[in-house]
C-alpha cells in the first residue's frame, strides 16, 4: 500500500539517518579519534597546564604563539587543569591510554608518575639546563631527571606591622626565634577578641603539611629515614616541632587558607605563613594592611635552621606523548627567561626557576619578593617518593589529630608513623 | 510484527539502549568486576582477589565511621526537609499576595549549582561570615573557629545548608501533589464543618501520600549519596568528622587509586541504599489500600 502522505517514506529514512548519526556519534565520540594534524597539515602539540587565570593564560598563549611562529610546522593546543582535580584527571587519562605531549605537574607528583613509568626520562635535558635553572632535587627520582622546573614556590612568614606596633614591638623586625614568635602571638591574641596572633591551617588538604614541615625541618627533623624505608617523624625533633605548632595554635585561629589570607588583609592576624599569592592579592585589592615578610624563625638562638617548604610546577613529557621532540622544544620556549619572568609579572609569582631571578629588578627591588627568593634558597622539598601523596595525607592526619587534641603529640606521631610505615611497606604501583 | 517493523522498533530504541549500555550497564558491570580485583591503574593489569576487598571494607573502621556520618546526615536532613517542605507547600497553596514570587524564591536555591552554594556557605560559616556573626549576636555558643572547622558543628552546618537548598524542590513536589486534590472535595468538607486538621488527615494526606513517598525515597537516596557539599566545604574534615560514605569511596578511588576497595565499598553502599529504600516503600505503602 502506498503511503497516504507522499513524504512519510522520506521522513522515515530521515529518522533512520538521524538515529544512525546519533549512534555513530556516540560510538565515535567514545573512541580515540584525536588527530595529530591540523587541517592545514601542522603537527599538534598538546599542552596540559594549570595556569587558568586570564592574565597567566594570556602570557602562555602568547608564548605558544611565538613558538608556532618560530616553528611553523607545529600548532599548540592548550588544555587547562585545576589543582582541585588535576591529579585525578591526569591519572585517569594515563589509565585510559591518553596523554598530552607536554604536561605540567606539581612537584609532589613527579616521583609517583615516574615510578609508574608514565614519564619520559629528561636526564639529557637536565645535563644541559641544570646550571640555568634551580629546583632540580624534586625532579630527580632514582638518579634520573623526569621534569624541568618551571615555577618554584615557598612559604614565608607574613607579619602585620601595625599589630607588631600595637604589642609594643618594632615594626619590620622579624621574630628570629620560635620563642619570640610565640611571645608576640600571645600578646597579639590578648589585644582584642577578634585579633589573633597566628593563623593555623586546618581541615584543608594539601596545605596543612606545608605549614608544619618548616618547623620540623628547622628543628632538624625529617619525615622519612635517609633510605626512605621508614617514617622518621616520631623523633625528639618531630615531637618538639609538633608540640610548638600545637602550643602556637592556642594563640591563633584555625581557618582555611583563603580565610586566613582575608583575616591578614583585615588587620586581624599578626603572623601568617603564606605564599607569594598573598603579596599580589594585597596589592591588587588595595588593602591598607602594613606588613612585611620574613624568613622562618630559628627554633632557638644558635640552633637549627630557617627552613621552609619548597615546591613548584614542573614540565614533563609523558612516555606516551606523540610528539616528544616538539614537546621538549615547546618546554624550552616556555622556560626561556623572557617568558618565565613575564608569567611571574602577570601573576605575581615570586620564585621563577630561572637562576637570574635574584638579579632581576622586578624581584630584587621588592622587599617581599626578595624574601621569597632568599627563603627559597633555604627551603626543602618533601621526599621524592612515589607514594608521597598518600604519605602527605597521613602526615596531615597526624598534625590535625594533635591540633584538635584528639591525640597527644607523641600519640599522634606514633600513630602517623605506623600509618606511613604501612604505606611504605606496600608494593610499588607500577 | 514483520522484520521491518522489528528493525524500526530496535532502531528507535537504539540511542537509549546504547546510552544505557555504555554509560550505565558497562560501568556498573566494570565496577563489580573491579571489586573482586587488585587493579593497577597505570599498567591496566589486574589480579583476582575474590572477596578480599569486601572483607577489607567491612573491617575498615573508616568505612563504618563514614557510614555513621552518612546515617546522621540522612536522619537529620530527610525528616526536617520533608516536614518544612510540606508546611511551605501548604502555605504556598493558599491564596496569598505574591504567591508566585514566593514560589520562585523558595525554588531558587535548587537552581543554583551545589558548588556555588557550597562556596557561598563556606564564607557565611567562616569567622568573617554573616551566619557566624549572627549566631554570636543572637547569643548562641559559637566555636572559636569557623563552623566548618569545628568538630562539633561541621556536619551540622553542612546539614543545615542541605535543608535550606532542598526545601524549595520538595515544596514544589508537594505543591504539585496538592494541586491534584479536587477543590469540590475540600469545599464540601468545609461546608460540613470539618476543621483544618480533619481536612488535612482525611483529604490532603491520602492524596499527598504518593508524592510524599516519592519525595522521601528521592531525598533519602540523595542524602545517602551526599558528596559535592562535603568535597567542596570540608573535604571530610575536621579530623574526619564529615567524611561520608561516598566521600570515603572517592578518596579510596581517586586519592589512593585503590579502585578494588572503592568499588567494593560503592557496591556495599548500593546494597544498603536498596535495602533502606525497600523498607521505606513497605512502610509507606502500608495501609494505603484501606484509605483508598
């Protein structure tokens, strides 16, 4: 029988076509179909990076554009990651057999990915670049270099000079020892109910340990034994450091990093360990806070060091990269002095990896940035260990238990070490 | 039906079947398989471990603590949200001035992304935040630090936010249920001198029962799966006081990459949710026939 409507048959085929396209699209979308070439024949280099702020993105975009001009055979495709879930996304991508050509990694993750054989050995690049850049220790794992230092980071002690005056001390003068720091924090805490002597990070992953480690290291303690086989936190030095942090917290406020930064800008916090972003944030916000930045204090006169946490952002080339040579070329472009400093100027970063930083007026003429550069020279990176992310979680667990008085300092360290030793006893992830 | 008809039917159903298979059935099956293995996420290799992951989950104190927090969250939010939403729906069902505006206003939090709401509440609950200041001003005992950083108030604070966000949605559901009640029935009851409470018991409640059952089941499942708020606001802290079951699964899967353990924990949670939902169905369906 013929259709009563002349177009019904056509419509039915159109429907089949649409359904077929939908299924095809669905299946096609799920399959790996990324092309290595642009329509005009250029080779695509995929860069995954964490600089998402508009000003930073513009500098990276410009550097990528300059790279394409100098190397017309390449086209750079940039994918943004965030620190909140970037690690998971990278692992998921590697697990799915997908990888970019050039990948920015946090210093804490390098050993993990190197151990899983997910990264390319960059030792030959290291041999050529080691005198030009700083921050190599975090990129060396099992005697090979797996990453190129891009931007380094450290933490310094911010001091509210107005509050220092209010407690009768001289503004701009650093607390050189833990005792002085504690004494001043105590006095400031008594000024007014809403003024606090010290900002304590709590209940915030990946931050708390950075505030405890400076005290541990300055006191001469360490996280792991020299061979990395056991936890070494449960030592007299570890106990002294943790006890000091717990005691200091009595004269401070436990808050998240962003809130502590805000309190500092509101003249409500005397001391606060923070990064270079706070200096930039204060400048941009126009906050009237009078402040200075200082190196970490010594445990006591003539004892220990002024050590802070060192970390950073590194460029790596995944083992599955389809354009490793192009990726290394692009890495060198991003690492060149001009680009590296431009990105710092755009974002307020105080510690680029390029060794000429100390001589550059942008860094040398700013009193706070200068402190960051000095502090970096006395900073230490966490152990380069493939299970560092898990160790870090346990370390933060222990510090939090002590801060919230759930456990005594010795119990917290003992139990943290037991948990870390359990991790260390597990086989490698590869 | 002829072959051509069968083909047509299959083609029509194909997008749904393919989507269901790829994005629902396959991940479920894959996760079930993973729960019996030790899986190397980087190498892609796996080792059969039988029920070891399930045993590890059941022997883990952290799993039971997380489950307890989830139960507390659910027990604290579901009844409160349901009761308040019902009261709100009854109020919004009256002929009051600005009714449409109120309806839209109460529903607005539901339309806002949970991440955004959570970020706003982080600030509201902080030392500098409005709610913290208000609580202190009203004479409540406030912790020295933010509500979210105090062990005694963190979970409660997340629960309060969840109630605030959810009320509008469930009120809208109840409002839809109330619209199905024949007006003449209510008018007739009024004419015969039935009080407001008698009308509610004899008319509103039986008509609203299916909506209530739906709302309770949906809210219960949602509460047992609470994750985003925890992820954004507390990350399970302080000292693990807000670690819920799904957050526990998440940390196992995406921080420790122990996918076998995480899958086993997720399946156990699935079984628990299914049992609780079934019990709820039985309890609420009981006596329905008699009333109808």
